[in-house]
C-alpha cells in the first residue's frame, strides 16, 4: 500500500463526502476553516474538513 500525499483542499477540487461517497466540487472555506462549501448535482452543502476525501479522476467522471 502506497501512502498518498496529504490532501490540501482548494476551490475547484473534486472531493468525496457523505455516507454514500457523493462526489462534489469545493467552492469555498468557512471563515474558521473547519468546513467547506461543496457543490454537487443535488445542491450546496457545508461539510466538515474531516469528512472530505479527494476524488480520483475516474470517480469524478461518474
């Protein structure tokens, strides 16, 4: 198993979040940096940074 570099959230990055592994795009960080506004096909959601995972390119295409 190879280690991934640490994930640095940036606006426009594709991420997986939520219990179903939804894929969305980061919009902006909250003022305190503890959450990110994430946009996907269902709307926009504030998501804790602890629940964000990078989405690989293959998953982001679906």
